[in-house]
C-alpha cells in the first residue's frame, strides 16, 4: 500500500483511531533497521488479531540541532538524500512482494526547524510526501510561536497537516536555562484556536529536552487539555512513564506518542551483550590478548571453559558469528518485542473489532 499522505485520508485515519479508543506510536528512525523493526512488529500484531492494515507512523528529524537523523541515514551527511532514501526504502518494503504491503504507514517530519528545514517545508514534493509535519517554533516566545505556526498552517492548507508545540521549550542543560511550566488548559485552547494546528504537543512534563530530574508525566493535565481541545495531543518521550502505565496515554487523550530512545537503547543493550559473549568468535587470539592487556576483559574471557565451550577451542573470527547480519538479528528481537508491547498498550487490539 502506498504511504498514507493525502490530508483527507490522514484526517480519516486519525478519526478512526480516536473512535477505536486507541493512540498511535510514532517511531523515529535514522536507519533502515529501525524502519524494518517497526513494520515487522506492526505486521506481527496484525497477524495476531487477523488485521493486515494496521496504521503506524514513522518519523525523522532533519535540521533539529540535538539530533538530525536524516543526516545519518546515508553516510554522506545530506539530509535530503537521507530523506529520499527513507521514502525509497518504504516504497520497497510496502510493495506488493512484501508481507507489510497492507500496512497504513504515515510519514512525519519531527521537530521541523523553520529555516534549516525549509527544503521540506516549502517544496510541494515533500509536502505531498509527509502526512504531518511538526513546525517547531517552541524556541520562540509563545506569542511569536503562535503567529508563526498560524501563518504556516495557512501556507500549506490542503497540502499537509501541521503539528505545533504549544509553549516555550528551554534546554534544561543549557547555561542560564529556565524551567518551563506544564501547559495550561487556556494556553492549549488559545494555541489551537489561533493556529488551526491539526495536532499539538503540550508540555506534560515528559519533554525530552528537560533534565531527567524534572521528568514527570502529568496525566490529569493531559485529560483536562484533551477535554478542552479534543484528542489531538502528542507526547514526546515516555522514558519517565512506567511500562505498566503506558496504556493510560490513550485514556488521557493522547493520539500520537513519539518514541525513539527506549527502542534504540534496548537494541544496543542486546548487541552489546551478544558481542561480549561472542568476543572470542569475533576477534583473533592477539586481539583478545591486547584487550586483556588494556584491562577490558575479565576472568570469564580468560578461562579455558570460555575458550572451549563458547569459542570451540580457538579465539578466531568465525563466519557464523562476526558478520553484521548476526548483530542485526540480535538487535531486532528486543526492539520488535518492545514495539509490540507498545502497540498492545496503545489499544491496537481494538482494530480487530
């Protein structure tokens, strides 16, 4: 199935999600492996509930200073080339030969920066590609934020749908940073009424640029804002929310949940463990000796039992262990499992009804 990008179709899909009492994860990606994990996990849930066309959102950042993901998708440091590669990979992975062909996938530009990302904001080709774009003016005072988002919503009307950040966001780690307060209901109402944004990102205490000590999800405020403006709330960051409480997001009026850090962290942890366990099957004897001399290896790697039982009697690279595909397989397992836990918590079983 082609990407879902026509504004009317996007509105209809969001309406369907609301009516089913669910919310959608929005998985940020900076490599093809992540995209494949998201599609594989979503397809797997679909098989469980006998629904082949589940919706999911894939996103990336471009000129966003903390992490410009499309600069890294191809190893050329060109965000436009990276974005083109994402679209081509998705076209392939959603083509008729693919098991994922019926999934309803929307592409989102996350934390789009006015100025640096104008190549995406101004070009009709890209506006026709994205289901939604975040026009992130949160580093301006609220008055200017509202004015800029309102102007952009008018500029792209009928081409794409706009997400805006309701208030001023300060980097908590920056010198002279200020602590910004949780969004007030009146702020959210004003932002929606004056900008016409399709989606909003209120500050509910989880903003990923805040310091870890300040992270706390304000469930009651989410419900109050949602009751006032509708189920159009997006949340950025879920690290401070306990896994057993993730399901509350859809009940609080959250329609879109941006996820990246936890997914990448779980994959990295699995790969690190695999490499450590299989180190003697990846490195030669002299390499193992050099690591030991530098203090990186412990008793286990020095034991004869490890050499015999794990490395078949010899420290040397073995073809069934060291290729990148093996690390990919070990990365995929926990990431797919995590995504599927998310989908269940976000109410995806309701699509079977």
